[in-house]
C-alpha cells in the first residue's frame, strides 16, 4: 500500500526521504555562511552561563542517545570541556553528582520520554543549567529546561526515529560552534574547524540527496546480507544465532553510526544486529565470525580510517569479507589496504564531508538498509511489534 501523497510504502520511508529538507530546516536561519557566525535564538540569553559551565552532560534514551554519542567528540573539541553521554536511566542509577556549574543537555524527539524527564527533574533540583533539544514544540522537556533548541524536523510518525536523529545531530554540532564562537577562541584550530564545519553544512543537503539517490545499491546490499544469512543457515559450521546476525563496525565518528544502524535494524527488521567499535573485535566479538558471517564496516576518510582497514583484514583473515562503506575517491585506497588475493569487497562510496558530519551521510544508508531488510522480511515498518513512539511511563 502506498501513501497517497507520495510513492512511499510507509511513513518511515517517507521520513527517510524528507531528510534533504529537514536537514535544511535544522540549519536555516541559524548560520550565516558569509561571516561563518552561528546564532541559536533559544539559547542566546544563556550563552554566557553555558560557556562558564564546567562539565557537559548529554542525557537521552534510544536513538537520541546516539545523536549525543555521534557528536561527543566534536563537542569536546569545540567547547574544550569534558562531555559525558549517558542514558537517562543509567544517569539516575549512578546518582551522578551534579552541581550548579554543570550544563545538562536533554535530547528527545518527543520531549516526553519518562526516563529523560525524571533525569531532568533530578538536574533541575540540583540547580544545573538545563538545555533541551526537542522536536515537539511545547513538550514537557521544552517547558522544564532553562533554554533549548528546536530541531525543526516536522512531525515524525514512524516509531523508528530517522529524520529527527539527523536534525538533532546538526543542532548539537551548531551548539558546539555557538559555544566556541562565544568563547571567542580566535586564531586557533577550533576557529578553523568551525569554519570548515559551516562550509560543509552548506553542502550537506545536496550531499544528503546524493546519498538517497544510491538506494538501488543499498537495496542490493540488503539482498547480499540475506543471501549470506541463507548460506549460513544451510551450513553445519554455524549455530542458529549466527544465521540471523549482522555486525556493523565503525571507529571514531562512525561508532555512533554503527550503534544507530544496529538499533534501526533490530527495531524494524527484527534482525539481530550489533554496532561495535572496530577496535573491540579482537576482545570478544571475533569469536562469532566465520566464513560468510555478514558484517558491514565503515572506513570513511578520517583519522580513524587506517584502524578501520585493520579491522577489515582481521575479518578477512577469518574468511569473512565485510561489506565496506568508503568515501568517494577512496576506491584505490580500499584495494591497496585489502590484504587478500580475492576481488575487493562489495563497497559503497559516500560523498565526502568534514569528518564530524560524515556520520550524517553514513547513517542515511543504514536507515534505508533497515527499511529494505524490514520490507524483505515482511515486517510492519511504521509500527514495529512491542515498541512505542514515545515511552511516557
Ligand atoms: C522510544 C522510541 C525510540 C526513541 C526513544 C527516545 O524508545 O521507540 O525511537 O529513540 O523512545 O525517544 P525520544 O522521544 O526521547 O527521543
């Protein structure tokens, strides 16, 4: 059944395809591309206080936690502060000592997630400065935080969050730049980095479209994963767990992509998927790997690429050739690093962006992959079993 206003078979599919526009609206009116200045109206009055904060906590649940994870490194660099990422429940379980000098950022699509709201109450009682990053205007988290940023992604209906995630990601990066600029860190690496990110943001909507145009390749990848799983099912070398599993590996900025990809695949395709930091392979997960075990590896152009290629060869030497995502122009780099006599692995090249934004261009193919796997397995994409869009109790 196709949604009448569009040729999409589900709201989730439609929301994935809206991301060129939603990414644009997360940026619109907030960035001056000529002067490279960032202005976030909802936090302007609190910017001095934000800059004075000693530590930053990012607190959320589900996909929103991955937006925090994806931007933790760049926020640390841009703000020169210690930045922690915590699930709201983990944060409460730890009785984390919070003080007035802490900035606590609450990321929530709905603004109504009960666990995040409890953690917010805790931070408010401790007198911390609280900042909400939400998609639903007027939600509880908007109302109970000292200041905030709306992600402007429009209503999200699919239970699995897609367009809200990429917009949260952008808002967090913009927040980092706004703090760096308010600190007046001039002539430094941070200033150059902010300019580079802003220039890359200008090109991001167009590159998002380029990624969405690669959907035939992603559909083929879904098919190849299923083919591998079918081979495993017939082989006596493997046990039942291995035949419905998928590893997704990333390092640095791609670790959050791997985690979010695995969550999307579990949520809507009911397939066991694990998002791992590529460096963790040899500390346990490698034991599951044998011939044909399906794995996806991100080896995009950044300072972690060499480590990603190392992980690729660890897999290859166990007979498992991963599907690899690289950056456009890195085809020869992949071939050069592939230590095996066979043909280079099946790979998909993504448009190049500045390292901290590549996670946006890399997560979109993973959203599409989860969708195609779900469709192939006959799952209800918009309303996955046992899940709710917003967990308010
Ligand atoms: C539920 C939804 C997830 C979402 C999470 C956090 O588990 O199924 O898609 O990521 O809640 O929701 P929030 O609205 O706080 O971002």
